[in-house]
């Protein structure tokens, strides 16, 4: 069983940057594909970015492509989401997710693809 803890959320002005972190425990981190999702009030949880089990392969939602970057440090059991040029519409609770897929070099985009979830971290963007 993998436990995921997100951090790094907060309040930022439009155009600013934040870096979210998600640290995993309880499993072999490098065996997991990782993803970031977000959920704004009254909306469905949506895919933001994903990264394959050993990095290399990444995937992004069109709405964040070119502004957000997902990366991972398997030595630190941590996945990151660097968010630049933030917009008010990026405001949401951001969730980290993990999928056990050793040997599969894909990034995953669907909520149902993931087995484990963190509790989320709030990102607020002021205009």
C-alpha cells in the first residue's frame, strides 16, 4: 500500500509560479507511474499531468501544456509539478496519484487508471 502526501500549495498571483511535491511511502516508488489531477469546486476531477514509472514519458492536459512540468526523483520518492504562468482557472485542489506499472513506459491520463491517491493540496490563484 502506497501513501502519498502532497505539499507546496498556496496562494499566488496570476502569472506566478508554484511547485507542488508529492512524497510516497510504503512501496517501491520507481515501480509506479505517477499523475497529478485537480478538482475545482463544482467540477469533476481532471487530469493535469502524468509521468511513467521511470520518467521519460510524460503527458499533459492541453490546458497546462507549455506551462506545467511534471518530473520525478526516484531517489527521493517524490514527484513534482512545476506550475508557471498560473491563471485563475488553475485554482483547485491538486491531487497526486500512483499506479503500479513496473515495466510499462506509459504515462496514464484517466482517474480510473490510478490505484492510490493523496489527500490534496489547495492552489489559489488571485487575478
